[in-house]
């Protein structure tokens, strides 16, 4: 016996009464079978009831695709009950990926022109939900007509549908420009709010619309002034704030209209000051309006006093008990710290207090802002606060904190001794969380401060004697090896006298060599330090000889090679040992980019004098053809431009001349919020089809760029190999850049096209950028 089909209410009760998932599936399968049978029979009276049950099944996650065509039939029905369920089913079961959604275009067009508000509202809701680009183009004129209908119910839905159309098809902007000016006079809250949203979308997507709507800035200012002073309507007030949703939307539109436009910004300055001073901050609605006001002030060309007021509002947000408001304030201050540094500096004590927040997201934001606030005048106090935070901060923040302190110390160090002390304290506190280049930077800093050699070696020896598990073991071993003679002298003006015997120094380095916590690289530092002490100590070197000979059979290949070479110095080349193990010369740091560019330019001018004349260059090309051993008809030499660079490149291709880097100009391909991506090129002379591209990421903003990933793609005729990057964090304030090498093989010498995808986190936001580089120099592929 066939069971009768259930009503919707009975179906819901039976599904909720199922005790197991198997029982639920059984009930749904039986009812879906009844629904299919009813659809096949074509029962027009109960079709909307069957579809309503199917929509409930769809909401539970079960397949309901077989009801799509029934939605079209119900939409085409003249009965309102059928249309209501049909349009609901279309919004739930149809989308742009299915061609069936295009079949309802004519039905929507007919319903929009009927004049029945309820039916027009259903059609507009469906169009704004599932409308594809094709549907938007076909129905744009009908929606534009409804924007000026007398009933606010239809106008409100038509405005929201227009917003969807602009997002789908931005070229439809010109259709909706004229009605927007009339809709701004609307008193209905929903229509006015939708109109402001529509104008915002138009301005963001069309420069012509942006220029057009800058004329209505005084009208927008008047609307917002009325909201702030007299209120709009009592029913839309929240916690004493008059219509905060409309205020926020108007402020966002003013921010777009006033950006990079002096006249519009000047028109809204007084209004923004009024909103900033008179808005109640005791409720969340008032804080939302204030935050949008601050963003608008910072984004337009506002006066200096107004910008200070905006920063002070963010400073008050830092004292709020709500964590979300404090987080928003820290993020906003981090964005404006570069442009309004002095105003943000006034709130430095409050920002430092936020470092002690138990919430990890708040303390991370406070750390980034604190590092951005460091300058030459407060570097001592801020570094002390940051070092105190480093001692107790969570492990996931320790690496960022240590990196930030090291960068700030390198940039703003008042004295070299203070710089050395700061790095030593960071290395001691942060442990293994310090950056990889910290050891190299400290050794270079100590080597360049000749007056602090004795002080540094005593400080490092004392720290190493206390704990040999610290990351500064490598620095200490290097310093003891270089300046061990100063350590044994025992006199230093900068610190208390320290008497150290030779045996104690050797025992400490042997302890480092034998410790299971020492890395192979650390053992290499210690072994080299022992070898250098053989020329700096006045006693017998037999103990050092024994230790070196022991590691001649070490399992670590690098350490074994060092020990064997040092043994050879003792046995065969002892007369050269003192000269070979002299103190390392000072390695000068690279100059600024401007100095490097100047030197490069001078080098190019000096090379230009050595360029041969044009006939000589032609003979040189013929010589290269003979050396290549090409068979067949001789190809005529290509025309040679009278360029010094081009001729020099051919000259350096000679086998008898040592190869030099090809003079291919660098290329900047990306820049956003302080993050720059530059490409430098090199073509090895021995492999003309191979191109080496070095991708260099530089961060000049106030916050680190983390989780940085650069991916590349080339056409199928090329072969691409991506080397591992030098890191995934681009330090802030022009720190050590991240580099990555791309190897591209172009056997056909086809024009090179390169597509890059960048993913990273910056200012607490996840960013993904995909772009194509089409302006590569012709030297990269010819």
C-alpha cells in the first residue's frame, strides 16, 4: 500500500522525531519519492506545497536539484502563492553556474512590468540574488524605471538590485547615475540607505561617477548634519545615536569622495569635527560612528588639527574596556603612524601598556605599533620596555619581538656600546627565536668597534661561562678567538677587572665542543677559536694540538675537514700559522642604495671609454660566429646600436675574458603599503638560453610582512624552476630583504611573459595579489 504524501508540518515533525540519522534518511527518501511522483503527474494545485517540502529537505543538506524546473513553472504561474514559492526555490536551487537560471529572465521581466508591488519585490529579490551578468544587462532598463516608482517598497528593492548589477557589470554605471541624484532627496530610511550604498559602489568602480558625485558633497554633508543635530527618525535611533547605520554609510561615501580632492575635503572638515566631538562614546553604536569618522579624517585631505583629534580619539579607544575596540584602535594607529608620527607618539605609554594584554592578538598589534614608534629620541626607553616584554611574551611573539628590537637598535643606536649590549641581551633572552643574521651582524659590529674589543670579549666570556646553551655561543667563540689576548690582559675601563687564566679559556671552549647542545656550526666556531688562540696565548700549544687532532676523525664532514686542515698547519706549515691566523680585517658594510647607484653609474661611464668603434664590433661578432662553429650559410651580423652597454656585453662573452654580469636593468613590478617587489636579471655567458631572475622583497612600512610566499608561472614553451626563498618574513622599516631565485630556460628565445602570485599577511590582514609582468626588458629573452 502506497503511503500518502505528508504535509510540510508533518514532514518537519517526523524528521525531528527521527532518533538516528538512518531513520532521518529513510523518511526523506520516501518523501522525495512522493515529490518526484507528484512532479511527474503534473499536479498544478499542489506543486507549490511539494516544492516547499523539497526546499526544507534542501536546507537540511540533501540533494534537491530535481526541483529546479518546477521552480520555473511556479514562477510562470499567475497565482501569487505559486510565484512566492517559485522565486524562493529559484534563489535557493539556482545559481550562475547553471544555465537553467537564464530561463527565468523573461518571467522576471514580465513580473517587473506588472505593477503589483508584491510580485515586483519577489522578482527584484531573485534578480539581486542569482542574477548573472547576462541577466543584469537584459534587465537593467526595467530596474532603472523602478528606481523612481512612487512606492518606497519597490524603490528600496530596486536600489539594492542596482547595487548587485553594478558589482556584476560595472559598465552599467551610466544607466544609474541620473536617478541617484533624485533619490538623495528621499526621506524613507531604507531608500536613502540603499541610495548611499549604490553611489558608493558607483564611485568605487567608475572614475566618471566619482567626478560626477563630488558635486553632491554639500548635500551629503547637509544630510549628515541633520542626522547629528536634529535626528532622522526616532525609530532608527540606537542607544541615543541617531541612525548609526546611515551615518556610517554616509561617512564611507564622504571618505571616497574626499580622497585626493582638496575642495571636497574642505567642505566636510567642519562636519567631521562636529561628529567627532558630539558623538556619545558610552555605547557601541557611537564608537562605530566615531571609528568611521576617524577613518574618513585620515583618508581625506583634512587639516592638521582634525588629524590630531582623530588620533586622540583612537587613543581614547585604547582605554576602552572592550577588547575589540582596543584592537581596532591599535590597528588604525599602526596605519597612520607613518603620516602622523608625532601625534601617535603622545599615546606611547598607553600603547606600551597594551603589550601586557593577555589576549595574543592585542599584544601582537601593540608590539607592531611599539616597534613603529621607536625613533632616535626614545630608543633607549622603548628598547627597555620591549626587552622587558621579550622576557615574558608568548613564544609565538618572541621571534617578532627580538627581530624588531634588533632592527630598531641597528637603525637608532645612540652608541656602539649600547648597540652591542642590546644585541647581547636580546640573544640571551630570546634564545633560538632570534633572526639568522643576528650572529653575523653582531660579529661585524664588534669588529668595527675597535675601542670596544676588550669590553665585548669580557662580556661575551662572562655570558658564555654562565650558560653555553645560548645562541650567542657562536659570537662568543668568534670573539674569544679574535681577541683572546685582550681577555687575558685583565684590564678594561668599561667594566670591573676580570682575571682569566689561559686554562680556563681553553676549558670553556672544549666544553662547548663536547656539549650535546652545540650545533655543528657552533663546534666549528669553537674549533676555529681554539686554533686562533694558538697564536694569541703565550703558553704551550700542546693542549690545542690534542683537541684539534681528536676532531680529525669526527663524523661531521665539515668539522673533520677543518680539523685536518688545522693539523696540517701545525705539522707542515707551522711557519705560516701566525700569518694565516691573524685577526680578521674589518668588513665594511654596503653603502646606501644611492651610493651604490652612483658607483654603478660611474663604472658605466668609465667602461664607455673602452668601447671599440662600430667596425671593430662587427669584426668581433664575426669572430664569435667562428668560435661557435656554426655550420651552413653564414648569417649576416645583426645591426649593432652605438651603445656602450651592448658592445660591452658582447665583449664579455669572449671565452678568454672572465664573465661579468649582464647589464640588464632592474625592474620594480609591485608596490603596496610599503611592500616593494623588484626583479634583477642575469644571463650566464655559458648558457645563453638560461635566465636567472632574483626576486627581492623590501618592506618600508611600520609592520613586518609575514607568511610571504611568491609563486611564478610562465608559458608552456618555457621551463621554470623556483629556488627556496631566503625567508618568509620581510622585516619592517627597510630591514633585511627576502630574496628568491627563479631559473627560466628559454630555448626558443620567445618573448618572456611572467605571472606572479603573492600571498602574505600585513597589518593583520591576509593579502593575495595576482599580476602579470609584461614589460620585461628585451635583453631577458633576446
